[in-house]
C-alpha cells in the first residue's frame, strides 16, 4: 500500500521539485550575490541585499503594501458578504444566473478590465464626463493615478474570490437555525450578528486569505491605476528585475515578501484554530 501511495505521489513531487523548489533555490542563491556591472549576478556572495530591505524607502513600500492589501481585503469582505447572502437566499433557478454573473469578469483578460477602469477614471472618462454633464463639478476629479484608484482596482479584481467561498458557506447553513432565532423573537439584525455571521467565520477567513495574499504581490493594478505613484512590493520586484537589472536585490525582495506571506498565513491559521477551539 505504501509503495502504491508513493507511486501516485511521485508525479506531483517531481513537478514541485522541478518547477517550485528548483527555481526557489536559484532565487535564494541570487539573493546572496552581487549585481553585475551590466546587470545579472556575479560574485562575491553578500548579505547586503537583505540589509537594504531595512532602508526607510523599502520598509515604507512594504508597509504600504500591507495597508493596501488589508484595505482591499476589508473592502472585498464588506461588499462580497451581502452579495453572497443575496445569492444564497435567492430562488434555486436564479442562483446559477447570479453565480455566472459573478464569474463573468473571468471571461475577459484582467489586463483589459484594468484598462477599462483607466478609461472610466481618467479626467475625460465616463465618470468625470457624467458629473460635468450634470453640472455637479466644473473641473475633473483626480480619480486616477492615486491610492484610491488602486484600491478600486484591487477590490474589483478580487471581489469574486470573496463571493464564491462565502456563498458556499452560506448555502450550507441550516435554515432551521434562522427560523428558530425568529421564533425566539430575534430581530433580523440580531440573527445576522449572532447566528449567520458566526457560522460564516470559516468562509470569511478563507475569503480574506484568498484576497489578502494575492494583493501582497499585486503589481499590474498599482502600475496601471497608480501610475507609478503607488508603489507596492510587486512593483518593486518588477522594477529590480527589469529596469534596474538588479537581480540579487529583486530576489531578496521576492523572498522577503514570500516569508512575510508565510508568517501572516501561519498567524491567520493559528488564530483560526484557536477560535474554533474556544468555540468548542
């Protein structure tokens, strides 16, 4: 039985070794080397790339990344929970339609959708043109190339990753619990806060994780909607491997971001186990 199990696991293990561990080892070696004269890597080995991470400039970029990812996660949860609740409470015949509408943006390239937001938010875009046409504003509002535009792009891009797991959680809730709360005189708001939301905690945690981790490494949305003014860790890594051609420092930043993600993930999972234990 053990031999058969190893036989089935061998292809997956080989895939991880070849396409995950081997590239990760190369990046690790690069991070301790020196930038070449014309880019690339060269000797000697050094730890200065990791020391540079504590510079106020790069520490500020990591802090901005955490804040932007956290804000986008909260925004997705606040918008996704009511939508998932609405879909879960809809008639069975309409649920598939609503779920297809949620997944509809995936049928279009993420790059195209980001450019669409640029056309909406720019000075001559639909939003500013509509507001000026109604006489509400005289000069265009600065909706593009700032933190607000990046926040909108992140929330829009990752909102389906919140709706789908929350819908799966809400759809499995025993409806008799909600009916029992109503029979005992509970108001809709009290039922929501004391019954539905506590039962959705696993889904909320999974949804938050699905949004927060990708937002940490986002670079396309900050680059296009931020216009270079909102630099996140993903943009820093991209810049080091392309424009600056400083592969060792880019590798160090990549590994630091990965380590940060793993630490936050471990804390998130530990808090989840502690919460489940206390609930039991």
